[in-house]
C-alpha cells in the first residue's frame, strides 16, 4: 500500500481500521428465533368489510377516467399504459371544475349514506 496524504479527518479512520484490528471484529451473532424467550407476534388478519356499508366517494379523477377510458384505451395497451396516459392528460387538463363538482356531490352522498348506516 502506498502512502498517501490524508486529511486529519480521514487519518483517524485510517489508523482505526488498518492499525487497530479490534474495531474490525464482527459483533456476536443474534440469538435465533427458536431461542427467543417470548413467542413471535401473530399477524392480524384483514378486517372483513361489511357488505351493507356504503361505497366510498369517487374522486374527480376517477369520474373523469370513467368517462374517458374508452377514448384513451388503444388495442394492445396494458392497464399501466392506460393509467399513465390518463394521469398525464389529467395533469394537463385546465378545467377540472366539472369533475370536482361531481366528486363533491358524491362525497355528500357518501356522508349521508354513512350517517344512515351508522344509526
């Protein structure tokens, strides 16, 4: 190994790792799962969805996508390609107020149905 000039910051680490081999020793291995004193946690299952619960409110983007999906889909396009094209077009859209208004109405519908459902 050739001698090189090291700034003082690196000189400490150079000494630590190349001359003091005690720092290079590995940490002791952790105990295996079988040796643990407490049992491992069980994963909780997914909560079942109530079939009578109202459907969530639809966003403005999703309403727009439902109306424009047929126009955006071309033969041979995958789902991800359609989603990318739709997202790019939605970002460039200047007047989103029509779909945002429909989304606000759908949100009110969801809140009404949820209040009735919780009673």
